[in-house]
C-alpha cells in the first residue's frame, strides 16, 4: 500500500524538478546579488534549505526556501547580563523604552553586538531606514522589514515586477516571492527568503543534544553537525534556528539503502489528507520533520528502516505524532526545551489526531476516499 501510494501520489518527476529549478534558481540568485549590492551586510550565498534541497518535496516542485545570511562577523552569546531597553512604540515600530526587555523565552535570544554595530555606523551601513539596531542590539523586526524593502527594490531594478510578486506576512520571518511564468511547470512557484544570523556558538547542555546513550545519529554524524542560526520570527527576540543542522542530519540519511526520506515524503503527503485546506493549518511539515528525527532516534537499527518496513515505520510515526498531539508537546529535536506545539490550536490539532487515527485504523479506505 505504502509503495503504491508513494509511486502514484507522492513522487515528483525529475524532469519537473529540473525544469522549475533551472528557471527559479538563476532568477533568485540575481535578486540576492542585487540585494547584496544594495546592502553588503546580506551575503550573496544563501543557505539552501527546505524540502527541495533535502529531496523531500512531494507532488510538485513548486516551493523553494532560502536562508539569507546577515553577516554578524562574530559569535552571539546565549546568555546576556546587560539589560536592553526597547519595545513596541504606538506606531507598531520597535523603539527605545525606559523599561528593560524581559529575559528571552526558551529557544530565543538577543543579538547584542555593540562592536559590530559601531563598525556598521563607521562604514555608513546603519543609517536611516537601513538602521537595524537599537543601542547595541540588532532588532529582528527591523531586519525583516529592511530586507523586504531591499528585495522589492532589487525586483524593480531587475525589471521583474511582471513575473515576481512580493508578500510578507507579519507572523512569518520570510519574505515570500510568488513567481508566475509560462516556463514554470504548474505556472506558479513560491519562494521564501528568510534573513538569518549565523550564531556560531556550539550546542550547550540545556539544548539536551546530543543525548547520552542515543544510538542515532552516529558519533561521526554528530561531529559534522554544526551551524546554529537565529531567525526573525519575533519582533524583539531572535529565535534559534537549526536549519543547517537539520540539513546535515538529513544528508546521507539513506546511504544504507533505507527508507527514511521516503517515509517522510509519504507523511508529508498524508498531512494534506489529515489537514484539509479549508481548515487551520496547525500541523506543519516542520513538525513531521521532527517526528522523523525522533523516530530515527527511537529506532536506530538500520534493519528497522529496510524498504520492506516502510508501512511499519509510517504507522509507528503516526502513533508517535498522535501521542505528542494528545500531550500537547512536541519537543524540537535539537533543543528539547522548545515545544513546537506551543500556541497551536488544541482543538484543531485534536481533530488532526482523530484524522490520523482513522487513517491508521483503515489506511486503504482513507486513501481511496482521498483520491
């Protein structure tokens, strides 16, 4: 059942992938090069993240994700003893305040780099609307807004306004491009450009990774996993991002001929059935990626990931997902103090869990109905 579903409903043709990538990648690279020329603090070489670059896309090659690095030139510290004074102004802009900002919540931090900001000022990079700081801190909301302005300006200068539209949701860290062109298979592609800062410090004990006694991943793979970043999800605090670590963890994950990626792609396709488009999308692909990592750690033996065990692993991950939904906590794989279900609608997730359970009880019936 699982293999047939994968072949009929999940797998994308290599021709479509190549066709869309050949069109989109040079276009996005030209936009990012122009952004760099407008503000050299944003690097031209993005981190290629997301499902396309990890070979986890399903159904259509219609989404691409880029993390664009804001060059901080130094490491960020996880712990700050110096109070910072900024917050929302009446006009919904972040501005100076007389009341210190509270300690960052779990999974968040400040970008307090006074020496870097002074250097930016000396080089004339941090003036007017290009100012990304208050006192000695880089402000997430300022970075997100300025980056979006740069992208819009780059698109105008490149004469791409007819085919590239810019969106940017307040709750999203990304500037989203919608690219429409007759050369695109399917007509439209969505590209997320997310500004990030490379934090550089290594894992610390409170992240609870790597875990003592865990047999997956291997010690060799653990040594390869580096590159913690911070992303502008919150107006005040930077959110820790493990996109580079996750990409490294997925790289070569099936080098032993296992079905880990295949199972993940099937889970992502099943999510479309569990979470109908007309409902609030509280269960995301990122949740499923973390479920995969936990399943790999819980079942480290490669024999458990043989291709003939595909249906077993899908069912096991479904039960694991239901378990985490019911307890209201899905720990981030690389930092267990972060609950990925925090602030999610419990009623919606409860219905999702019900849909998943219905699938587990009668997979053939659910798939026939879905088609």
